[in-house]
C-alpha cells in the first residue's frame, strides 16, 4: 500500500472545472471490466478479485459477491463496484442492433453522440 493512498488529489465541487483522467483500452468480446473504489480493492486480494470475476454469474451477482467479501473483512471505507461484461456489440463496433437491445453503457454512449 502506498503511504499517501488516502490523499485526495481531486474532488467534485471544489472548482468550476474538473480534470478527468481518461484511458483507452483494447476490448474484445468476452472481456469483463471491473471499476471499483479502494474500499473494495483494499479489502479483497487480486487473486480473489480474479476468482470472483471469472464466475459464470451475471455482473450483478459478481458485484454483490465482491462487496460482500469486502464487507466481511470490515468494510471500513466506501465500497463501490461496477462490473461490465463486453459482448458481441464490441465486435460490431457498438452497433449490434436497435438501442433497446444494447447494454446500458452503450445506450449512454449512443445518447451522448446524438
């Protein structure tokens, strides 16, 4: 653990503008992404994260298990987890059918482009 892991580098509401970190990753169908706070990663080891993320359960079930695991170890911080399963729409360039058939994150992206 880093000695300054609790130092807040940026916060919403402090100024009118917010500096956002963006990163581009190559994704392929079948990839699973986990976005989480240190309340999860600080209490659940990397190997355990990998085991739970490898389960055939749906994203909601994997999130529940991850948060339960962190809570079971004290859960001393805010625990946030978002699991995204990338499917066929990635291979299709994000246009695998009508908007109603797209996952929520593609709907948000499509809405922002309109």
